[in-house]
C-alpha cells in the first residue's frame, strides 16, 4: 500500500495544432490533441461544490517510467532486487485469501468513483492518467479523518487508489489531482506490488520466532529506504500532471501543517524557505546525524525535503526536456489525428 501524501478556471477550447512528438521507435509522429473543461456540481452539507477540471497544458506520449524516475529510486530498486527470495516470499504472503480480504474490505467500506458516482473526481483521475500516458485504475473515497491517499496493486487484479475524505476537504481540485497523479506514479513505475509486499513481508517476518525479528528489522530498513526514494519519483509524476511546482509543494505543505480553516493563509514560498533552513541546520556533522536518525525509520521523506526536491527538479533540464517533447492538450474528447513519417 502506498500511502501518500480543483481546478478553478474555465478556458474555451482552441483549435488543436499538430505537434511533433518522439515515439518509441525514435521516429517523429504528428498528433493533434485537445481537452475541454467540465463543470460538475456536487452536494456537500447542503451546499454545492464546483468541481472544475482545468485541462493540463500538455500530455506525455510514450512516457516511460525511467523518464522521470528519481536516481535514488533506481538505485534502491536494484538493491531490493538483490535480496534472495524476496519476490517468492512476497507472492507466498500475498495469496488468494489476502487478495480477497483486501478487495472486500475496500469495496465494503468505501465509495467507488465513476462517471455516475462523484463524476468530478472521476474526470480528475481520467485526465491525470491521460497526461501520464497510463491506464486509470479504480478510485475509491473512504471516510477517514486522517488526510491520506494510497495505492494497492494485487497480482492478477486491477489496482486501485483510495483517497480519504479529509484529504478531499483539505486540498483544492488542482492539488487533489496532483495527489492522484502521485499515486498513478506508483503504478506507472510498477511500485504498486512492491508497496503491497513491503507491508505484508515485514509483518510476516516479525511473526517468525527468534531470527524472524532480526530479518524483519534489516528488511524493514531496506524497504523504508526504497519507499522514501519511490515517493520522490511519484512527486515528479505529480508535477508532470500539475505542471506547476507550487501546486505539488502546496500539497506537501498542507500535509505537514495545514487545515481547511488556515489554507488561505499558507505560503508556498515561505515553506520553501523553511526547507532551505532545514538543509542549512542539518549541514554540520551533528545535524547530519540527527537528520539521518530522524528519517531512518520513516516510509516517507520529510515534507520539507520533498518540497525542496520537487522545486529543484522543476528547474532542471530533465523536466524541461519532457515538457519540450510533450503534446499540447486542448480537447481530450476530440478525435486524435495521427500521422507517422
């Protein structure tokens, strides 16, 4: 399970123009893509909340996970794969019974989002999947006072994403779509199965007498290290969909210390300055030791560190290259004309 971590203006459709895009066989193809804005009202506590889906400026065709994967994710994934028998152990623990329990638990306690059920959220998910060039999973909304979202991918079954109601209350629609994109990033990068294994394998190892606890402790440290790196990758996926680093950073800021009544007073630039001050405070040997001790057992990097990472990546050549070779999105419901030369 991958635990986490609006759109507000309406634009008129413009005529779509063909844009050259790099395809997987290194040729160039011309595509014309467009998207329209949709307004879907929803009732909450006797008032109408407008869910407006503002089209992202570009979509990414033939996007590969390694195009945006964080270097630490690549490194720690390779290390995880060297653990003997890890895949086999995970598959044994994640058997048919576990699959059924997880599936029924989610269906029985959440609301499945669709075109006819919370259609505004459904459109945010479909659009985010389109931008990342991936298939949209099922999306559930669950009543929970703790703001969170997570992904569950079970072998042989369609993966799904769960969003807590308190997170919906906390975020704007653009920020909520960034969260959905973050979770889609886990699936795009094949994190889903590993994330599910991470929870079950650790719990299973602790249940083994004697040596099991030692194995679990070592395995948990490696899994947490990998999970923290995977989160950095998925923050990049969120940026690819939001296409504005302040949207992603705002999500992290609100998860660190936000609430609906204070949301209009929060300042992204001040939070980034806070992140820089954390780096400065932990730059000496004692600070470095405390910082590592503080994060060693965490499954997620600290919010200020994630904010700094995504801010730096948004300024880098890798992100700019992806944007340069993306396709303008103007009307996703319009037929796409493709020409290959």
